[in-house]
C-alpha cells in the first residue's frame, strides 16, 4: 500500500490577454523541474499523457509559419529553454509505449527501438515525439523530497489550431488515469495514492495535489466514475440539465471533466436548449445581443460596458447538471462559471457547441466551470467529487503536518436546497 503523501503545488491561471478578472481565456500553469540539472517547465493539463518540448525542434527562430490548409499552425516557441533529454529512452517493447499507442499496436522492428508517439487532441492540436525517462523532484508538504524517475513524451513537433492563441506553457502534464500519466506512475512506484485534485481560483491562483490527504472529510459531492471510458477522460456518466432550477428536458447527457479545455462544451442539442432558455430569461432586461463582438460565438451588451461578471450576475440564471447515478449529485455553475467579460465590455457565453468542434454528443466541462471549486479524482474508489472552495487560500498545515481544511471553508448556494458546506467536520 503506498504511504500517505502530502504533496501540494501552487498553480497560476495565466490570462492570454486582458485582466484576469475581466477575460478568462488562458492556460493553467504548473511548474515542474525534471532532470539533473533541473529543467524549468511550467505546464498543466489534466489530459492522459505527459509531453514536453525538446531541443530537437526543426524550426529556426524568426521564421514565419502561416497556418496550413488544415488550419493548424506549428508552434516553435516555448516560454523557457527547451528540455534537454538524457539518453534513457523508453523502448517500443515497454508497456508504457503500448499504453500511449492504445488501442493500436506498436510496430517494433527491434527490441531496442525507441518509442515514438503522435497524439491528437480534441482542440485539434497535436504532439509528435518520443518517450524518455528522467528524475522529477517533488516536494511534500512536510518538506521532504521524493525524486521518482518518470516516463514522459519529449516532443519535437507541436501543433495548435490557428484559431487559438499561442500556448504559454512548455508542455502538458498528464494527470489522467492512463498508464502513462504522471499520477499512475507515481502510484505504481508507491510515491502517492491514486488520487489527484485541483482548486482553481477565479483570481488566478490555486493549487494541485496528489494523494488523499487534502480531500475534505465532509461536504464533498461524490458521483461514481463512468464504467464507459470516453477516450481516457474522467467521465461522470449521464446528466440532466437545469437552468435557473427549471429542467431543460434534456437528459442522458454524457459528461466528462477536462481541465485541459479552457471553455465548457455542450452537445448541439444541449447547447441549443441552453441558449434558448438563457435568451428567454433575459427578455425585457437591459441587455441585448452584441453580434459585432467576435470574442466568442454569443455575446451580450448593456447600456454601458460591463466591468466584471458581478455586473450581470443578477441577469443570468445558474446552470446545473444533475447526475443520474447519484441522487444528490448536482454540479452547479453560477454565471461566473460560464460567462466571461470580453475586451469590449460585453458578457460572452463560455459554453460552446461541442458538436461543431468534433466532440459529437460529449459534454465537456472545462476550466471556466471549475473556478472556486475543489475537484477530486479518486481513481482508487472510482469516484469524482467537488465542493465550493476558496482556492486562492492554500490549505493550512498544523503542527502535526496535517492539513487544516477549515481554511478552505466556503458554503454552497441555497437555490437548489443544497445546504452542505465545504468545511471540516
């Protein structure tokens, strides 16, 4: 049984443009330092694999690369110096190589062949490279340091869709439940329990944790992970959508959590129903469509530019997903969890039509909807939990080295008769 681990690491939500309070369009940064000497690589995404950019980039600095016919732009730059891999390559016969290629099989011409990979993401980005191993120093809450040797992807060709802003990270930190994920490897080595969580503040801070020590003893809403895995995502099964406490009539929505997505995506049917209900709710109010604002597909303007979500919070109703597997499992999204204020001072819907970007009927909950919630992925008990939290305040550690959950205490809203609170018992 892996020993208890108190590993906490701060996170920064970095806006790509605009002030943090006004514009939510960015990435979540987590610094990791693999290797000896250490390579500084800020990166996070809770996607299955872990990939970082290597120095063998085939693109010269200063050269311009227009988008290809597929609308994909090769990205040569990274925020920090490129990672210098050692000679410890993962071979094509390694089980980790089979994992990154699953469900396809690996074509090994020689047992000593390196493990190459090519990964495509839902946002049409991709990474091409090879698997390597290196040391990852991880500091525990009690000050001790673990230094496991982990496998990860060393990418020499990264692509991002031309419609997206350039990423401000050096790679993707995989925290899914696949065999290659950092979490799975740490658990296999006995470093930590197979539990990971994150708490992202709307003010741009937060924390990431491994193990179950920071899981609150009470006040968390839990629902079983779906037994039908959707491309290695954290799936919560099917849900019914409510707007302002009223049912949309849309049931059986397959839902996944994905912190690698900036926005939330609903299937075409759910998206159209949501937009219709929101539009009906704002009729007669001092707000109208802002068709000239192209920040997102759907924006609204008021009599004067909005400065923050607080200016429109009383106009828009909360959105809730009620999960079929658990009677009391409601995922609640206040306007702060699905709206942004654009550079033009308009309120824009941060829930997009996922069917239009190839997600078919999947409903993907992204970073915008995780703000000020602690999200827990418990792979050992096969359950996912969440609770409102003050993510700007990191957990306090008492004299015994244990976390004080009271510092994160934040009550639930009462509009759905949810009277629980995220507090220690």
